[in-house]
C-alpha cells in the first residue's frame, strides 16, 4: 500500500506495513485522507538522524490521532503496536513518534541514518520510502539552527493515498480542500518554503562578480582571524598610508620623505630593509597626516621616475601596526625605528650629563665621557683581570686577616722563648753574687724596652769578665 507525500523539496513515495502495523497504518491513512498533514512543517531535522513532522502547530508538542477526532479528547492517543518488532536499521524508514508511555498521535519521522538501534522499542516503525531518495538527501543537507529547525521552511504540501484498504469508520467527515495557513504561520520570521532566496536575481554580471569577490574576501579574512594572523575579520588597513615598490636600492628614507612631503605633512617614511644584511628590499611605506594628501600622492606619484627607477604606488593593505590585546581590543603599535632613535638620543643626553667636567688651562670646559660619575663599580672594573672585581676586596681582606693572625702567633712564640732565656741568665748572675737589681718585666711596655735591657745585660757581662781577669 503506497502513499505519496508531496513536500516543498520534492515528492516522497512510501509503502506501509499493513500486516505488521494495521492500527498504525489505519491512523496514518485516515489522517492523510482528512488532509491533516497538509502544510505541516518539518520542525526538527537532524543530519544523518531523523526528519520529524506531523504536528499542525509546528512546535513538536501538538497533533492527535484519527480516534481523537472521532471520539473526543479522551481518545487523542492510542496504544503503540510492538509486535512484531521492526528495527531502525537503515535510512528511509517511517516511524510514529512516541508521545509518552507507548502511545501514538499524528507525528512521525523519516530516518536519515543507519543503525539507529537506540530508537528500537521506543518508536513504532510502520512503513518505508520506496521513491524520493534525492529528496531525502536535500532534507538531510538543509541548514538548521541550534534546535534543529531549518532556516527555510520545509513543509508537506499534499498527501495522496493511492489505495485505502480500510473502510471509513462511522462519523469520519472527509475534507474537500487543504486547510488554510494560520496567522502564526504567516507571521513566522523564517524564510518561506516558496520564497526565492537567490541573491543574484535582477543583478548584472558585474554586480554578481563584485558580490562573489566580497564574500570570498570575508571568508579569507575569517580564516586569517581563526588562525590568529589578524586580530579581527573586519579590520581594515589605514587610509593614510601608501605602499611604494620598485625602488632603486640606493633610495633611502630621507629621499622619499622629501619627495612625498610636497603633497602634505609626512608622519613616517620607511624603506623596508633586510633584517640580516641591512640592504634595501626596494619597497617602502609612507604615512601622511592627512587622508586627502595621501590620495593626491597616490594619483600623482604612480609610475614616477626616482633614481632611474619608475616606482609603483598603491594604498597599503598592511595591518602590521595593529596588535590584538585580547577581548576585542586593538592598539596601534608605534614606529619601532623612531622609538629606538628616541631611546638612543636620551641615552646620549644622560651620558653627557653624567660625564665628569674638567676645566682646561684656557678656561674651556671638557667633558670626559670615559669617566662617568653615575657608573657603578661593576661598570668601572668590567673586563679587568687585576683583582679589582666584585668580591675581590673581600678576599684580600680575609687573606690579610689570616696573615696578621699568623704573624702575631709567631711574635708571641719568639717572645716566650726569649723570656725563658733571660730568666736563666738572671739566675746565673745571682749565683755568682753580683749586685743586680731584680728585673721583672712588666707586661705593659715590655716590647719597647726589650732591646735596651738586652744591651745593659751585655755591658754587665763584659764588666764581670774584666774584673775576673784582673784578679
């Protein structure tokens, strides 16, 4: 038994499983004859999964069975048939939606994927698609929002029952024509099913090419933003900067600045050079303070002869001066060359002020920049290997302290030995009966009188020897 479902994407022909699902097929056929599915929206489409419809309200929460229309709200749903069990194994199967507790209404879906076994036992399969695979492919590839609803409506326009084996139950009133679209359906903000969304309709070939080029440029900018090459896809290069190429290698910044300054004030003029060799790469960027001056230079300076080379001038497409700070914020980077120049000038000024001032004989002042008053000890002795480096003074002081302690211990040893020898000599003089004064060296001043006492001892010994010879 076949039914043709006409949609805005094309026709789909389905065969029903009358023997396996008689009650479900009866419900579906009678709803088709009542034109209950006409103008129904495919409100949920999930790629490679399902395409669901059969709700007149288009919300996924409405719809009722044929028995509800015949016997009232208490018969809105009917019990699902589960025997024999039919599985969701392939695309193109027609299955009734479980409305809760294994009851069915009017909503159904078409499977778009394979091996959807987790739907088995939950929903009731009652038919399959025999014609219209290309229409199913279109529905599967449609663009939807986050909830699965297509941006452009896909609706059932009509259903045709080729043969109905069931008799119409008593009290069933058939409808002659399709239902009229509701006000809610007409007020929908979605793209209409019959609406032509061709952007190129009524446009010339030149306008179409311009639209296509603009879309491609936006797509490339989006890719560059995704990979991090530019901070924002909508970023635009400055309108007051010119790109100058085909320069002579001998042309320098000052030459270009003088030439282009006749159109207006030039903020910066930089010839790009190789980072390693420093040679000119034969192109430059000229930034004007005024946009009008930049445009005038663009029209006047293209193909002009400079240093035997005809240059080419165009508006700059570089955004290298822009840097992404995060969270959508941008900052304009200053010219690095001018920053370095300012730093060098400031350093020279500081060194000049710190230099020691010397006065010549003729009254002139000379600044000695080799001897900076503000230089640190490390800067002063950097590169020297004469012991005057950081930490060398501490080592010298430690060495001197050790030498002093060793010298003091040596002096104390010599003094002790000398003192013991003098005591023996005084004992020898006492035994001989000489009149010698008692000598007890005081601890204070002993070192100063040591040599004088030694000389006195020698004189007394000589006198004693002389007296002995006379006797």
